[in-house]
């Protein structure tokens, strides 16, 4: 699979990925991604906040929610809209002034002079 876009915030994350044709293993992919990310960033201060009481009751810790929501991208415009939403999310949550100021995002992997729909492999 490929990761086309992501942003990691202190209490949630957004991911835009492409699965191989016929692959519907969303839950397994998400489990592996969460495990990988936790190992890589779990020690960083910005991801150490205690979960709220309501999240704790649901068994959700730090950035991980128990569930995830999937959306099948319909066309190039839908892809672009979701990618922009993902990259703008830190600004929306007042974590930075510009999307490119946020460290935990794929915005840094995109060359603005090229089409944004380039498959991004995990670093």
C-alpha cells in the first residue's frame, strides 16, 4: 500500500492511503500503522497529554481512537480536497500558522510544481 497523505496531531491523525486492488484489510493496515507510529513518536512531549475522561472510558489513549472512518476517493478532485483538508488540519486546530509549519505531515514531501497525486511511500 502507499501513503498519499497524513497529518499527525496531539489527539488524532488523518491518513490518505491507496491499497492494492482488491485489498480491503483496513483494520490490519490501521493496526500496523498505529503500532509503527507509536514506536516512532510515542516518546515525544507533544504526544504525551493524558486522554480526556470520555476518551479514557472508551479505551482511547493519546492520539488513537478505537475506531476509524473510511472514505473511498471518487475522483481527482475528491483526492485533492481530502489532501488539502489533511494538510490544513494543524492550522484549523491552531497548532501552527501555516500547514508547512507543522512537522508531522506529508506536506513536506510534495513538490508544489508537480501534481499532488504522487504515491508517497512511508519514510
